[in-house]
C-alpha cells in the first residue's frame, strides 16, 4: 500500500518522489538555472556569479565538496551550449 503524502510536503515530493536522491537536486537546479539564463540571454559575468553562489549553497546542502567542480562545469557547458541554440 502507498504512503500518505501531505500536499504541502515539498521536500518529500521533490526530493524523494521526483528526483530520487538529494544530490540530484543540485544537478537539476543548476541545469534549470543555466537553461533559464541562456534563454533570457543573461551576460556571462552575472551568470557566473549566480552559478558560483548556487553551487556553493547546494554543495553545502549535499555535504561533499567535490560536487562544486562538477556543478560548475555542468552549468557552464549547459549555459554556453543552450545560449548558442537560442540565438
């Protein structure tokens, strides 16, 4: 039988049911931030500042420092590839 999930329990809904693991939250949010920044043609300087701040916050949430390098690389690659597609 299924478990009851309250409608406003966003942590359980997003982390457990949608993404599956808390480390996937960091990757999903960085890809979302990168794609929205590319869609709205944000300047490189502002994007890198937002990317650095979000990567630091999400790495502190996950607890492993190696993820910051991976998150920044994934964010920059996503931003530059999508910004070429949206032009």
